[in-house]
C-alpha cells in the first residue's frame, strides 16, 4: 500500500457521489488494501465533508440560493425532496432519524445527503454530527462486508 493509494481512497470517500460505496471496493480490489485499512481510510475520508458541511451549510445554502443558478436550484430541489421524505422520521426519532438515511449505501444516501437533510430539516449541526457519524460507520461496515464477501466468495457475484 502506498501513499497515493491512501490519498485516492480518502479523496473518493470525500466525493458526494462515490463516498464509501466507491472508496472501499476501490481500496480493497484495486489498491490491495486489507479490509480494515480500506475501512479506516474511507471512513476518515467520508467524515471530512461532514466536518465542513455541517457547520458551513447554513452560510453556503444562503449564498447559493440567493440568486438563480443551477447548483442553488439543485440544493433547493434536493432539500425539498428530503423534507417530504424524511420529515415524519425526524419528527418521530429526532436527529437519530438521520442514521438510516446515511447508513444505507444506495445512491442519493450517505454523509452528504445526511448533512443536507439536517440543514433542510433544521437540525442543529451539533445534534446531527453523531447520528451522521454513526450512519457513516454502519455504511462502511455494510460496504466492507459486501466487498469482502465478494472477494472471498467470488461465486456470490455470479
């Protein structure tokens, strides 16, 4: 394992589309990392945007939605989707309702979506951080387990 492999794993985990779903398989299957190294570096990389987005999304959201632009429209559209889809869960479970939104490793879920949902639903960053972290951890466990199963039992992928 070389420093470039670690860097690419961390960077892929930081992306809004790839996150852990790309970083862990890439690290294990392409960079030949041991599962716990891939898990650790990808988890760390996925948490970097959380530490930036949670405290900065209020200001960035106001700035991006203050004037017409494609990114601002996308953020408003996605925030409205999250409000409609997650409001009942958040009303019932509070910030813990963010955990499944982040933990299930499917498209349009993950740490970035969890941060956007916390902003859209008015959950303060301090209260959203632990549920999002727990969700990232669970997602990393799921993706790592699935990759390890497919590597160790290749017939499962047939």
